[in-house]
């Protein structure tokens, strides 16, 4: 574990730590997200950026798209692909200067 005081970290570094923290909040010690955990994470942590996942068909589709190695779990590598996709989409929607 890196031992850097939070106040010394940049906004971007803090954001990276937040992504890691959120992943582990939902994955727990096992470091993989099951389908229901992915749904909870999206619906609680990304509700302003992604339409709420309500039906199983949408969840299955999203889960299968993210699960690149087909082990029926989302590891951190697969999770950050989602973060990258959504962040990229937000970049197109948000003005450059807020
Ligand atoms: Ca996987």
C-alpha cells in the first residue's frame, strides 16, 4: 500500500484512489465483482452518468460485454474498461471548462 498523505495527492491521483476504493467496496476481499455487485455499484455510484440498470437483460448484456475473459466475474482490469468508456462518453458531453 502506498503511504502518501492524501493532501499531497493531485486531483487525478485522488480520483484514481477513489476508483480503487469503490471497486473494493463492492467486490470485498475477493477483488471480483459478481453480477449483482456490478449492478449495485452502477446503480449507487454511477447513477448520474449511466442509466439505472433495472432489468436482467440489460445487466446480462453489460456484464457479458465487460467480462472479457468469460470467468463470470468482473476483475479490476475489466472494471476500469467500464470507467474508461463512461469517462470518455462524459468527456464528449461535458464542456471543457466548468
Ligand atoms: Ca472476468
